């Protein structure tokens, strides 16, 4: 009962916070700026703000490390004596995902066979798998968890394919879940502007496959 009550309270707080922010967003003076940092899209009129030119968005593709940033992080920041080729492999495998790079770096500190580890680094690595299970999947609702685990085998997907894989009752239900995952920034990325085709981050997809 306490867990259920706490969950409801959290939902109410978030809803009230979003509603409370609507007025200042609509009436901010021109010289003021409001900065929001959140993993998922807030329940705010983002499309309206975007249309008015009042919204500057920094999304996952903007936050990914570039090759030079990955080199500075791994070699200088984490003190790892990696070759340019090894850094490039990790950059490609993680797609610049900072948490993935950090987890790889923590493991590399304990390994002597760094070259072998880098070549074999995958979503099945225990640090990465623990992170996906404990910090991502465990925080989701049961329907989203099940959907992710069932579609983790798909390198590319649309609503029709997801419906077939999950035996969903409707095409619309699968589409809604795909869009919900996109809004929540759960490593599911659109491949077009019509929200038809999506793909999952390769490491995340591999971790889902192992977790399932």
C-alpha cells in the first residue's frame, strides 16, 4: 500500500509541476530563459513553443561524444592507454553514449588484455547488463518492459513488425508504445520524420536480448 501511495504521489507531483510551469512559459519576458533538463519529454506544449521559435532542444544526438571527445575521456580522463583504433571501436559500439563509455572504462581499468576486451565489448557485459536491468528496465511500467524485451531481437522495427512479434491486439497499440519509448528517450530512435521506422541502440538491444 505504501508503494502504491508513493507512486500516486509522484505522479500527482509531476502533473502539478508541469501544469505550474505552463503560465511562466507562456509569459516569460524576452530577456529571460528557462532551462529544463530531463530524460523524457515533459508534458508541456513543446510543438507550440517549437513553432514559435521559443524552444532550443539538446537531444541525445547532441549529447553523444564525438571521436575526439571519446579520446579525451578514455585516454586523458580515465587514464587508459588505448590506441586510436581501440578508441574508434568503442566509439562505434557505444555511438558516443557516455554511460556506455564509462562502464567500458571501469572494466578496462581491471583488464590486462585491453585489446581483446575492446573487440568483444557488447551488451552482454555484466556492468552494462546490470545498468540496463536496474536503472532502466526496473523503472518502467510492466507493458513497456515487456514490449522492450520482446522487440529486443529487432535491428529495425515499425508498428506492424512489433505487432507481429508481440502478438499485440492492434497496430495502433504498437505505434503508441514506439512513440512512448521515443518520447522517454529509451534508446529507441526514429529513422524517418513520419515516425514509421525505428531502431534501438545496438548495445541496448543486445542487453535487452540477454535480459529477456
